[in-house]
């Protein structure tokens, strides 16, 4: 349960970071760290747990759809125009896709770590 709580907190931080933080070198460095934590390079080491040894590449890419598709109802809650909702949704899709690309770096460039 402690592991799940920690993962949920980091997931919430990731959402806020996508929306609020500048995409600067510090942000990029943290995306790199997240990538290693999903790969066997650092999987399970941050929380010292015995979970699956790697999140496979295909799941990293598949992550894009549910995280993007489920956001629209939240964007529509505050009475924004349909054009604004579509714009925010497109921005969210781009941000999620960008991070998924960064997170797959260890899978395609393993010799560079």
C-alpha cells in the first residue's frame, strides 16, 4: 500500500508538472529519471519494492491513449467553449506524447546510460 500511495503521489506531481512547470533542463532531467524508474535500470529501486522488473516499451506507448482520452470531461467542467476545450485537449495530448517519448529513451538507447 505504501508503494501504491507513493506512485499515486508521483503521478499527481507529473500531471501538475505537465500543466505548470516550464519545460526546462530541470524538467527534462526529471523526465529522464522517470524513464529510468520504468526501465530495468532503476525499476523498484526508488521505493525498494519487489514489483515487475520493467514496464515494457509497448505499455509506455499505450499509456498515451487512456491518459489523453479521459481528460476531456475534466476540461469541460468549468464551462469553457468547445474551441477552448479542444485546444486544451490538443495541448494535453502533445504534452503526454512528449513525455512518453522521453520515457522510452532507455528502451531505444540503452547503451547511452
